[in-house]
């Protein structure tokens, strides 16, 4: 039985799978740990350590079987029956996320979006149906939605997060600029674009000086 993995390990496993899928497109069948590491700018030791955590090892002379490793990672990080996802706030960012999201992972199903704009309600936007915000509780329960991607205006982020948790959401990916507090049984991932840009800018500055 695999132990519960640290968040950073899960992130890297997802990155490994994405890179391995690219390798398949290149008609490759095997890859060594140092090759996978080089593509992701990490060490081969880190790759081997992560894969050992999920009980996977390589054939030394050939490296890792790419198809088999993709399947092994899927067993660990995917839900067997799949998980339904909704986007809350289908503005420019919400549409971009929806467009990127659909079709990327068969076990993550983007089944709904929610908004208050009457021009968007009951329309299919970026491949996903938009429901009125005031029907969110009903739709979340009917469609068994477990993950919310929050791309709503920041002024409403805390209120929306509280409501989604009350309606049964168990994971939130927060793209707003507001930090959220959620109960311990809800997994929260917050993505701050400004912080990421400032981090890049800092290293650009350091390299110029």
C-alpha cells in the first residue's frame, strides 16, 4: 500500500506524466531518470526517489518504460471513477481555464460553470455549460461536483468558497488574489499569478546584476 504522498511529490508526478506523454508523441518507448530530470530541471536522484515512493523501478539498461510509467502514475494520482469539476466565474480567466482543461485528463471531468451574468447563463462557453449562480447548490449536488476552480471577482471569493464547501465541495483551486480559509477536510490550492511573475522578475534582475 502506498503512503499518502506529500503535495510536492504529487506535483512532480503530474509533471512527469505530462512530460512522458510528450515523449510518446516523439515515438519514444523508454527514458532514463537523468533524461526525465533534465526536461524538468531537477535532479535524477529526485526522480528516482519520487518513483520509488510509488513502488516503481526501471529496467537499468533501458530506463523506464514510458507507457507503463504513465499508467503507474495514473493509478496513484487519478480517481478510479473520476472526479467532477466546476468553474465558478466564467469570465476571461474562467474561459481560458476551461479551454485548457477539457480533454487533458480523462479522470477529471469539467461538467459545469457558474456565473451571475444573464448573457452567459444557460449557454455553453468554452465547451462547458454555464448555470446561474443561485442554482449552484442544486447543480453541485446533482452532478456530484467535488472540485471548484475559483475564477470569480476577488471581492466575492471568500463568500463563494464558504458556500461551495457547504454545498459539498472538497477541493478548491483558487485563482483569485484573495487568500482563503477552509476547513481541514477541504484541500485548498492557491495560485497567485503576481507572486509567480515577481519571482521570475527577481531572478531576471539577479541575473542582470
